C-alpha cells in the first residue's frame, strides 16, 4: 500500500497497512487532527501490485503530490519504506550540527546511548 506523507511516499506491506488502518479507525472519540490524518493517509492510499520483475508503478497522483520526478531514493524505516525524489531527499535528509543534539537526546531516552 502506498500513501503520501509530506514530501515522500510511504510504502507498507498489506498486513502492516491493515494494522495501521485498524489503529487509526478504532472506535472512540477522535480529535479533528486524527480525522484529518485518516482522510489524508487512507484517502490518498493506493494498492500497488508487483510486476513480474518485482517492481511497482508509482501512480501519477502520488508522484505529483510528493514532487517525485525521475531519480528516487528508497529509505527503509523498519515497518515501512519511503520513496523520495532524489533532490528532495538530499535537501531534507542532510543533518545539521543542531540536529545531533536532538539525536543524542532521542538515544538517551531509548537507553541506547
């Protein structure tokens, strides 16, 4: 399953997607932000099948929404992967000196630093 996410496309396996859908649409009160997120992620999602060579065709609407032109970067994120336009990825993924303070804080919170 493919869904837009900021400046990239997130790709989920079907079981992972179904689990995410269930958690997002679980009964109970929803904040306006949650409703908007559900509309964005689920409403923009597209099921894609692999071709005989194991490739997927990125739908034009998702490519346009996420500014994907020709060259892409695929980034594994454990439960899903992201598909980025190469130039957008280069601009967004390069950490700054200030980012490393935040990175250290995240690692401290997880007990891994």
